[in-house]
């Protein structure tokens, strides 16, 4: 009992002994949770005196045997000889006596340090060296397997606690250890490798030499030849894996399912990494520059654009005859035509033969041919100043052309079929494309990449129309919906969908910007407000034509007084905008619909139409 009373002594006359450098071993089986305070729960003093085992001559802690535990039964640690009866009191645990694992000696610890290691050992089976060198395994003085690494190391405990090892092997190990005597683990066994290599075994000399030889000098950027080869090999594998993942992703996307339904109309899928075909151009005019050095794109002298403030007072006339025809304008049908912005002295045509041609309107003569598409051209669009134009085709490529030289400046693709294209009215460096994957994507010409996506439609996007001074964008789709978007915001601000609505594949905006006319597939032209709520104007409806099944375009006169459009029977229809009455109609094209319609931006009575018969016709009222 003297020792027990000494354990809790708070005598201040004794100076604390130096703490051992390293805790080498403790018993394998966690000791029961025993409070080291007095039985009457009195406050624990600042320092405690404990009876511990130290290696004779080394002064290192070998085992922190609890004194109270010795009063309760056999100890779980190593024994000199089996205990037949009684307790460990018969071993005479007194300071200075030699025990199974060393010499018993009293060592002073501060209370916080003792409790910390005690709690850590009870909860994890491991404790930390007193000198802070890192965690070390707690063993029982036997040859075993580390709980932390699973590697056999001298002096570490087995997975099965001592006293619970069954079978012949456990007994043999016990007898063998008893013959050799207790093993006192060295400092190198417990801390040496773990401090440098963590849980891994210390590498051999050959492995260390290989590691040093294969290390890269990060500061100088030096790499061995085999490292460079390996890096290139990894890059190639990553590139192939990325292409494979993209293809797999495409196969699972909704647009892939949609294109399967339209496989008889669309070309084959573009392979990842495919390059655009070569482009070429041919000039058919007299000269690229006139005697004054002006480009052939320059408008004729005396031609001026219409002032927007004079639109209401500008007088337009209904065409009365066909003023000219360009036969065989393209080897196949002509899909659409576009007048040169503001001046209208040139006309751009998109052919189903994959070519784009620019025509002189006054002389009805081709000026330049642009070749670069391998499939039919779906849509074309002039830039705001006419110096460039865009063409989109069923070959899945979008091309940016220089109007004067015919050079293809850039090509773009998302591997989807582009259906329509428009330049942003306030910036020539931005344009939008409606695609077969139900999206509208915005490209930046300077970067050559997609900078914004508008993705809420459920089918291919057919038209794009800018309203409210290009602050809003209206799109229509085969999903029979009309959506209004804030520019550069990928969420629609207006969603127009009614049970009785049909697909509207053609849209024309009124010159004054208040209304827009939409060609509906129920053989009727619907009118919607082009601002505020974008509601349907039910009082205005234009009927009489047969446009179901064909995306026949619409166009307004300069003043907005007349509305013109084609139909599936090849006719040209002209309506009065105010009353909705049919003013006149012409048999414009044979062998197909009147697909494209355009009203000249400067001529009050000039209308141009095109059809799948490969002809371009000019309609006016001049005799």
C-alpha cells in the first residue's frame, strides 16, 4: 500500500525526474479504464508518481504497468514464469528489482502527460513517444504483426491480443519467446523507419538508387528521355480516351436520339477531330477594283439607305410582274436569298449544291462564287456592314467568309447540324446559331469558341429574331414553342406555348419593331407583339396560302405596309398589313415551294424569290 499511497502523493519536496525520451513498449491488451485519482475522488495533484519498468542502463521506459491492475489478477504482459495462484504481489514489485521486461523504477510525470498517453492507448492501442517523435505501436515484447502496417517487425504485437491466441502456433511462439527471454525493442525498431517512410517499409539500397536516378529536377525542368517518352504516351492515351468519352456521351445525349429519327434527312455524324474541307472562290466580275480603286462591294453612286425615321412616310408599291429571272442560279435548288444590308445592290444566295453566290441585282449577274461546303447550305447571314457573311450547312460546319476576297476566314462546329444563323446587330464579333441539338449557341469570332448557350427547347431551333434594339432574342423550334431570351442570359424570360399552337419555322419582324409575323404550319400567319408581354395579336391573321410542311419565309416592305410570303405550291402571296386582305398572288416557281422571299431595303417595289427549281426571280411594277 506504500506504493499506492506514493502514486497519488503531491509532495512538493521531490523534484520531478527527467521524463524518458521514448515510450518503447506497453502491454498488447488495453488495460481496463481505471481512474488514477484517489478513491474518494479527491483532486489529482499536479504530478504523479508511478511504478514503471525501465531498461537497466538505458533509462528508457519499457512498460507502464498499472499498479492498481496488479491487485486484480494476472497481467496480460510477458511473464517470467506462469502464475499458479495469487497475485503479482508475490513478484515483489519494488523499485530496483529486476522484472521480466527490465528494472522497476519510479519515474515522475506531470498529470496532463500521463492522462493523455493513457487515454490514447485505451482508445487506439497506440501511444505517442514522449519526445514528440511520432506515434509508435504498443506491443507486448513479442515478435508479431503491426496493427498499423500489417508488416512483421520485431517487438510489435500480434493482431490477436495476448491471452487470446489459440492453436498450436500461438503456443509455440510463447514457448520460443520464454526460452529466449524478453525482447526489449530498440529505438530504431520503433521510430527509425516510421519517422521517414511513414507506414511503408524502408526501401532497399537498390530501390533508393533507382528513386534518386528517376527523380526530376523541377527547378531546372530537366527530364530523362524515358520520362519524356512516357509523358507523350500518356498524352496520346488521354487524347484517345477523351475522344472516346465524347463519342460515348454523344451517343447517350438527347440530340443523338433526335437525329436517329431524322437520319434520312441529316448527313452522317462528324467524327471527333475532323477537319473542315478546303475552300475556294471564283470571281466573275469585270474587275475587283474600278478605275477609282473602289471595291466591287461599294454601293452605286447616289444610293443611300432609308432613314428609319422616314419609314412611315415611305411609299411602297405592290409588284405587278416578274421583272427578271436567273435560271439555273444553282445546280440544285436555292434555299434562301439575302439582300446586302442597307443598300441592297448585291444579293447573296444559298444553294442546295453547297455553294454560296453573290449577284449584282441591277445586271442580274453573278459576281463571286464561294465554295467550301460539302452539303446543302441551310442559311446565310450578312454582317452588319456587309464586309463578311456566314454560311451554315448540313455538313455541320459554320463558315465565316470575307465578302470581297472570298477567303474563308474561320470555321466553327459543334458537330451538330446548324439550322439558322444571325449576327448580333450590335457587334460583328458575335453571332448565334440554332442547332439540331435543341440549342442556340453564341460564338465569339475573336476567340473562336462558344461563349453562351441557350438551352430550353425540346427540338431543333428553326429561327432567331432580335427585338427591342437587340436587347431580346426570339427563337422558334419544332417543339411548337416560342421563347424570348434576354441577350447573354441563358434562361428564357418568356415561354409561349399553347395546346393549339403549331410549329413556326419562319419569322419576319415589322420594320417599326412593334410586331413580328410567324409562318405557322396550320396555313396561317400568326402575329405577336415584339415587346413587353409578346402576346398573340388575335385580330391580325393572314390566310389563303398552303404552307403546311414547308418553311416558307416571310418579308415586310420597307414601310411595313405589305407582307409577302411563299407557299408549298410555288406561289408568291402579298397581303395588306392593316386589313389582312390578300392583295395579289403569283405563280412564282415550279417543281417545288417558294422557299425564300426578300423585299429590297431601298427599292419600294422590288421583291426577290427563290425556290427548289434552282431559279431566282425579281418582281416589280416597272413596265
